[in-house]
C-alpha cells in the first residue's frame, strides 16, 4: 500500500511539473545528455572540424621532414595523436596509425579534386574551405621540403669548406698576421640564410591559426560549462519544488 502511495505521489508531482511547464522534463533530459556526452571521433565519418585540427597539428609538427618508415617520423605521428587525444572540447580517440591513414585519405581526395578542377577549365571553382586551405598548405610544404633539405646540406658543406680554409690559412700565418687580417674584415657581415622563406611563413601561419583555434575551443568549453551549471541549477530548483510538493501531498494523504 505504501509503494502504491509513493508511486501515486511521484506521478502527481511529474504531472504538476508537466502541466505548469509543459515539455520541460524531456527538454532538460535531452540537454543534459547533450552536455554530458562528448562526441568521439574514430575517423569513420566526415568530421571536418576534427580534420582541420589534425591538419593544423601536421603543419606545426611536419612529420614528412623525416623519411618514411623511420622511428623519427613515427614518433611525430605519435605526438600528434597524443595531442589530439588531449583536447577537451573536441573528443578524439586516435593513434598514430589512424591519424596517418586519415591524413593520407584526405590528401588523396584533395588531390583528385584539384585534378578534376584543372581538367574542367573555364568553370567557376568554389572558394577553398578551411580544411582545403590547410591541405593545400601541407602539400606545398611537403613538396618544398626536399629543396630545403638540399639547401641545408649545401650551406653546411660551404660552411665546412670555409672553416677548413680558415684553419689552413691560420696555420700558415703568424699570430700577428691573423689578428691584423681579422681586424680588416668587414664587421657584421651577413651570413647566408638556409631554408626556405615560404616554409617558415607556412609554419608561423599554421602555429598562429592553431593557437586561435585552441582559444576558440576554450571559449566553447567555458560556454558549455556555463550552460551545464545553469541546467544543474534548474534541476536543483525542480528537485526543491518536487520535495515541497511531496511534503504537501504527504500531509494531505496522512490526514
């Protein structure tokens, strides 16, 4: 008899809440589920927001500056996967193999699209999306890296050659002659700058965009926390109202 009475009281309370605030209970339940459940990505669908973050991490880390199938390159992919898994607002559950395969798939798809656009000359092309722009930057960076490595090797060889000549010349001079020659050399002489300016530009651009993206995600996370706290406050208020109603109904039943 007591269980039936409690069930009747609960039914009365929910009916009271539903009559005075229609649709509130299912709405609150749905919102709380959305806020508490964060979406995870396993690269089995089209998640452009996740793909953009992956591309930004690739631009900053540059795994392709190391040869394929090397420990160094695998380590970079592993670091990228770990950083993605540490994001709070966008939820990742990935490893170095999944991010590497996802990027390979995206790059192949992007290159096919570029080829199709080049074949269809004279047709207006849609502006590049954020993801397409990131993929374009990565492809440009990847293609220019062999030139950068070659420039670096040449610069190192030239530096070694100059150093050897300097040692040889000093060996044939007296100490006074060396000091006199060094004093006559032009001060502040500019050294040859190795690397590629475009590579540095792309890297700096990617780092800035990634930082902006992180700030945006932090703001979204704070907004979600605020909404969640607001929903919790509403639930506490509802619970307080329910307790008051139960106390009232209990008094009526006991009379």
